[in-house]
């Protein structure tokens, strides 16, 4: 599935970006009964739940991150915290959005990281 391949590439690039920022990737594509959390990362202070949007064009990249999707991500994060007693402890929880644009050759054109996006 080309969409899944594109999404996986975007998530890998987003994870590498977070690691360069000092985060450890705790989980990728974590499934809950409410859906899938793209990335969960922690730097010892902040536990970040990240929604990654990967597109071929930057136009309308954030359209899919509407209020309904934000509520869903919050429910998924709550489920993760309740169902994973061994999750990293952090002073701060944050919901980030990472937009990745990939060209037709599979190269990253841009990456935009919105910390505390919602």
C-alpha cells in the first residue's frame, strides 16, 4: 500500500528528528482500542504523544488534525497511560504534531514539528 509506505517513511523521519532533539522513542504505532498513536517519545522531562502527518505536498497538511482527531489522540494517550503501568514518568505530558513532506523520489522536502500543538 503506497499510503502506508509513505506514512511509515514519515514516521521514521519524525522519530529520527525527535531523537536528534534528545528524545527516546518509547513506542511506534502503538495500538489502543481508540486507534494508533504514531509515536510516543520521552526526554526525561516530557512525555510526548506525537501525531505524524506525511504528505507529498505541504498544502493542507494539517487539515486532518481537526478537533475530532485531537480528541481521539487524547483518548489514545489516556488508554496508553492506563494500560501501560511501566510507562516513563515525566513532569510534563505534551501532544505534538509533526508534518513531513516527501517528494516523488522519497526524499524529505520539509519537516515541521509543532510542540504542544493541542
